[in-house]
C-alpha cells in the first residue's frame, strides 16, 4: 500500500500527464494553420469567380425589372421617359404628366451591383431606350469583368 505521500506523488504525476495531453503543441497548431491556408488558396479564386458571375446575373435581372417598369410607364403615359427625365421618372412624375400612374418601382431606382447608377438613354441606338451598366471598371466598353451589361443583349 502507498502512503499518503506516495499517493500524492502518483496523483501529481497523473495531473501533470493529463495537462500535457490536454493542450496542443505549437507544431500541431502550425500544421492546422498551414492546411487552412492551403484550402483558402484553392477555394478563394473559385469563390471570387462565382461572385463576379452572380453580380453580372443580378445586373441582368435588374435591367429586366427596369425594362418592365419602363414598359408600364409607356402604357400609362404613351411614351418612354426621355434621357433628361431618366429612370427617376419611374419614381417621381415629370412636370405636366397627368396620366402618370406610378411609382413604377417599389424601392426606388436601384444602383448596379458595383454601386453606380444605370445609364439610361431614350431614344437609344439599339431600340426605343437603352439601359447600361458599365461593369466593374465603370468605363464604357471593356471585356471580362469590366464588360458593359446592356438591355439589348
């Protein structure tokens, strides 16, 4: 049988052994961090590619909604808003517009997913009106992420 002192020493050894087994070593933590970094490096570019594709799809959908509101405006008023009246005519009636029956958009005129207003012209080169988002770069033209998104494409 162990004396009190012997039991205390054995208990101390067990406690120290449990403490050593309970934590992670610096090497184990570094390995986990490296693995997480590698996963982020592999998944990150794919995620950002999907994000750009989603923004382009949201832009196309918003342009279609604006086109529907413009068509409703035309049915009520008899014409599309002029370039000077702009898309704001879908929210607030232009001067002297008695047959205006809006607002034609519930939440106001949206900005494109890059935070810029849509470019509206009427009459347009490609139809009675044109709605354009200038893409990521905010400049006319471009390709890839910078390409314009238009109502006639």
